[in-house]
C-alpha cells in the first residue's frame, strides 16, 4: 500500500446544525498516511494534507451528505471529479 492517498473525504458538524463533507480534488504539500496497530495503543491513522480544490456537500446528516457526494462522484479514473465540473 502506498503512503500517499489518492483522495480524502473529511466531515465536520456545522454549528448551525447539519454537516458538511469536503472531498479532495487536488491535494497540496506532502500528503502521507501512516497506519499503526498495536495491542497497547489500538489502531490509529495519522495524516496531514492540504486541499487546494475540493467538492463541498452540505446536508442534515452524514449519510445524506455522503449519498449526495457519491450520487455525483466515485473514486477512480484519471480525473474522478471531471463529471462534476461545469461544461
């Protein structure tokens, strides 16, 4: 497994209610993932990345936000967000 992610999805609760989900289009800097697992510490994943271009979806719940995201986009291909760009 490569330590460089292909894409990332990050979710956040909004202070006014509901959630927002950001999906990366272009990542900046050094995007690396480090996965660790041990009996003492359990599982953890550390990553640091910046997103220059991203897709933003707001909804009432995470399931709704992710459903809206995946209705328009699926990972894979040379440019997985191409279908979302305006003609």
